[in-house]
C-alpha cells in the first residue's frame, strides 16, 4: 500500500502530530510543512526531507504539483474553515484540529465544500479517545447505565499570569479575544462520542473572572468560564464548558443513567462507577466501584496509543486519519458533527450575550436550514490587521450590577 503523502500547516501544535506521523513510516510520509516561524520549531528536524514553506498558497501549490494527498490543519484556532476549503478545492483531504468554523456562515461553506468536492474531512478532536474516556464509552455502550439522562463535560486549562500575557501573541491574536464558549470540543466532543448523540438546542451563561479581568490589557475576553446546556437528539441533557481558562484543575466527565452513572477526571485516571441505591446488581458487592481500564482487552491499537499525548488521544487521531483517507472508514467526528460543535460554541456565545436565550442548532445536512444561517458571519475575533470584530468577546461587565468592582491587579 502506498504511503499517505501529508502536509502539516501550523507546526507549533502540529509538531506533536508530525512526530506521531513520523513514527509510522510505513503508512505516512510528511512531505511538506508550513508555518510563519518554521525555523524556530522542531517539526523541521523531525522530518528533514519535508519541503518547508512560510506561505500557505505556495505550500498548497507545491503539494498539488507533487502528489500531496492530505493536509493536517493546526493553524490558528478560529481560521480553519477557509484553509480547509482551499485544501479540498485543491483536491486534498483535510484533518482540522480543534474547531471546524468560527461563524455560522463558515459552517455552511465548509459543509457545502465537502459535499461539492467529495473530499474527506474530519476533526482532530482527541479527548474522546483517551484511555479513560474509551473505557467510559465501553460502559455506556454495554447498557449498564440504563437510559442516559444527563452528561457533564469540563475542559479546564488554567495558567499563570505570565501565560495569560504571553499566550496572546500580539494585540489581535485569537487567544486575546476567545469567548469562553468557543473552545468547546474537548468538553462536548467526549459526551457526543460516549453517548452517540448530537446537540439540538443550546442555552448558556458566562461567569466573570476577577483574575482574568485584571489582565484585560492583554486579553479582551475576561470571562473565566461558560456553561452550555444542550438538549441532545437521544433525549438526554448535556452540560459542558468551553475552555475554563481561570481554573487550573484537570478536565472531567460524568454520565448518569437511570440505573447507574460513571465519572472520571484527568487523562490517565480510572473510572468511578456507581449504582443508585435501588439498582445495585446482586452480583456486585459494593454500590461504588473503581475501574482501571484494561489495555489488553482494548486491543493492540490501544496499547500502542497509551504512550502518546492526551491520554492516547493523539495517536488515535492519526490512526483515524489513516483509516478514513486510505481505507474509507468514516470517523465519528465528520464534518457534520464538527460544525455542530462549532454551532454550539457560536450560538452558546450569543446565548451568553442574551442572558441565556435558547437557540436551535441548525441541521447542516438540510439545505433549508443552512439557508437560514448562510449569511450569519458575526464574530468576536478581529482581523489579523485589526479589522473590527462584530460581537463582544466578554459579557459586558455593566450587565452584572450585583458584582462589586474588580481589583486592578491580581498576583498568581
């Protein structure tokens, strides 16, 4: 079987995936890299034979002329859709890291590009594939929980004052303007995967952070967290965060059915399973038990994945890419689930700005529903050169009259 010739755009985050691809030389050949600061990054040393570019159009032109079949997008968080469309129109399949689109208009354009070109597209959402979350999915699929009632997902990624300042690299960098609902795939994605469900409606609230507000000179998005309440198509309720940047605890997940529930936190910890007092099976000694995932029972691939980043999730993304692009095995996180997560983030933020107003998630398989949001390009992100954003990046502080004044500086 011929190797999958792949290019990587964005070598800071993408560098980890370059290493994973390079560890599978019989399957993948990384033929090109593209980044504005490629000389400063280690990906170039990992694949020394790859061609290097600082201009995306040159990278894409070279790839088209030299048989590049796929592109792994790890560029700026809010700019994936336009580049994914360029790649697919150039005849290449796409992996998009983190989020599909930053506006509803981009969601429509992305779906229609996939349908028009027939190219393959998937989201590199890695958290569902940590060993712990795979075990949680196995338990849900077994039926042990009964009917699933609700699920909760938190993605916590805290930082010090230095990281708050330094991660936003420039006045118009996306991290300086990121509302707290937008980075939601690590919280919502695992819930969708474990329960095989899709979001139908979202209502959300954002919480002000004194800590982040003190750094408003560097970050114009100073809400510390946002919680989104989603009605799902399997009848359950899902509650999830975006990236809770003011909290520095690990991420955690919880799924509760009418017979039992499960929960877990961190990438490498086990799973806590509990039965309700009236449902404990007779063959179980305790109502609560702790489960350590058995890698041997998960197969050879799970053992190989265990040593990679994010609890093994990064390895599974590369494997899913190969199975999809080479063997035609459809991944769970296809374009429709990808834009659904993006729509929850976008409409969740509109809900925060409107005191929890409920919004319906469009069915992007439907042309009629796509037409309803086709021209919706509201965005909280300014352009690279300071072009104005069209939505606030934080809930206006004046909307919280019950909150006392914020300190000028917080040390952490």
